[in-house]
C-alpha cells in the first residue's frame, strides 16, 4: 500500500515532482501541500503578471487526465540493469545508417515483457487523441527551463534571441514557487517578451500526503514542452543559444513544415539496446536511423501534428531513470532525456527530420589540455537543401554552451576563465579567427557584452548572484583584458 501511494504521489501532482538540477536530486513532497493555485488564483499563472496571460486551466485538465493514464500504464517490476556501460565513441562514418548496438541489458525476458505490455497499454491510450481539443495550445513560441543557476544562462539565450530579430514569446518554466523569483519573473523578463511559468501550478488539487520521490536529471524538459501554451515550440536548454530567428529560419521553412519535428545529432554512436525496439512494439530493428545519438539542447515540434510522440516521450521521461534511459543509452555519456523524443517518433511511425550535418565542438586550451566548451548545431533548412544539391553553405543555428554555461556569476568564481598557470586569461570558444569563420562575427565578444550587461544589471536581483563579491567589476575586468586589449 505504501509503495502504491508513493507512485500516486508522483503522478497526480505531475510536474511539481520533476527536477532540473544536473548535479543533485530533489526529494519532492507528496500531495498534502495545497496547490499554488489556491494562493495565486486558479486560472492565472503567477509569472504571467499580465491580464492577458493564458489560462492554465484547460492544459491542467489535459495533464490531469494524461498523467493519470501514464500512472495507470506505468512499467512495473524490476528496473533495467546493464552489464558495464556502453562506450562513448565517435562513429567511423557519421553519414552511415545505424546498426544494432551490443545488448548490455541483463534483465530476464519475463521482466522485459512486463515493460512491453505496459508500453503497449499506453500506446493504446494514445489512440484517443482524436478527442483532444487542440485549441488549448496556440501560436509559436520558445520554451526554456530556468530557476536558480539556470536563470543566468537562460537570460543570455533570450537576449541573443532578440538580437536575431525574433519577437517570439518565451516561457521560462520553473519547477515550483521556491524557484520563482519575483524581480526576475515580473520585472525583468517581461521587458524581453518572456515570462515565468510555474510547473507546480498545473498540479491537480488532491489530498494524498504520503511519500517523497527522488527524481534525477533531465526529466523536466518534456513536461515543460508538453504543458507550454504554444502549439509550435522551440525547446531550448537554458544554455543553448539561438543564432537565427526561429520564426523565419525554422518554423516557416522546410523541413519543419512537412515533418513537424526537428532533432539534432550528438558526437557519439547511438547505443540503445536492441530490445528497446521490441518493447516499443517494432518487429525488427528500424531502418534509416542515423548512426549518431541525439543532442537535445534544442528541439522543434508542432503539437498539433506530434502530440502523440510528445506524450510518449513524456512517458519515457517520467519512467526514464529505472526503465527507458538505460534502455535507450545503456549507460553511455549523457544518458537522460536526449534519446526519448526521436525514439517516440520512431515508435509511432511519426515523421521527423534529424539534421545530418555533424555537430561541431568549440573549446579552450587551459595550458595543459584542450577542454570542450560548446556544441555548434546547424540550420535544418540549409542541411536539407545541401542534401538535395543546393548550396554547401550550412549556417550555424544554435550554440549549446554547456561546459561552462554562460552564467555570469559562475564564470568569475569557478576558474574557467584562467589558465592553469593562474595568470593567463582564456577565451572559452576558441580563437577569434575561428569564431569569425564559423559565425561571421566574434560570437564570444558578443556574449561577453551581454554577460557584463546582465551581470552588472542583475547582480543584486538574481538570488544566486547576490552574495557574489564584485560581480560586475570582475566581469568587466575579464571583458576588457580579453576583448579590448
């Protein structure tokens, strides 16, 4: 009974239980806590701060139904176990088709059959989507995850989005009211046509209190994407920086117009267990899959054509830690949500486009060794055109700066800006000439203009920056020494 209540506490409150922290887990409460809607108004988003903020009630009702169906069709039994971990290897030929990876799963077939049957039951529920009122989602927009240390890089991403000329609205999702910062959400972000959305406000008003659930990495993005108000969405990690106007360069072009789902490649060979495809209901290994795994710092989807794959991807993420993450990655580097979106599309035979141009790594040399800083991902329209005999010029579309992130407070405190000799100042994204060759301008100089601007303006606003000593002064010092000397 106690175990059943623990599971119930997970799904009925839905996304309040989902966590964005990469380095640690939350222990999240069960259902005894009053929902935020009882405090801030049932049909308003606290972060909206405007009369025209869309009501969350229709989407909350949608989520209440589907979170219950996910609970009812949950995988049960023994979690997936593997022997060792899949290697992190670059493919010999990135343009080649995928072949089955060695199976490292050690579970008995009877245990895998229970997972397959649960998956089959949820797939059956997806057949009812023809009764969904799709008007609960509307328009185009950008979705990001913020809160805590993720507000800083998210703001840089939004600033860069505006420099592309884009006017698309942005929804910055935070897990709960503890992560909601009033000055950021109600005073700063609205100036950029962005607002905070508190995921816990979608929680149904229930009265079950027993059980805390520990939730690990990367499970927040799929529900944020699903519960955003937009029908057509660019999902960005907080550290993924747009370099083009998504409206004109992506949403209004091929291959998005015909496929409805865009994904991007990682550097490494895909490592899913062949038995995942059995569980997903396929009778044989799927054809025409790319040899590389996926990189989910950015994703574009049309909910009106791909709501079923998005719901299935959310199912994979909610049960990811014990079941679908190890099935889809077998312990390889970056195991998490990265494979779930394309896998869901393949399982449902839904159209998608995976960019074929390989990702490019940018980094710095600290005096001892080179370290990766960021991933460059390319424009789908250029990628598709080049495959059809068009121009060979494939422009960059996103800069996923993940190690380190463009967080002004962290950059000056965590040692990434100084070489191992303790003296030399570092560029993080490689030489100026390389940046100009790839992007057409010195993107790192541009980013540092924004880091200084936001760091100085928000040093006493963003909670995790408030206690950082001389933040504005130290940011300005690095900028002047590296980019104006």
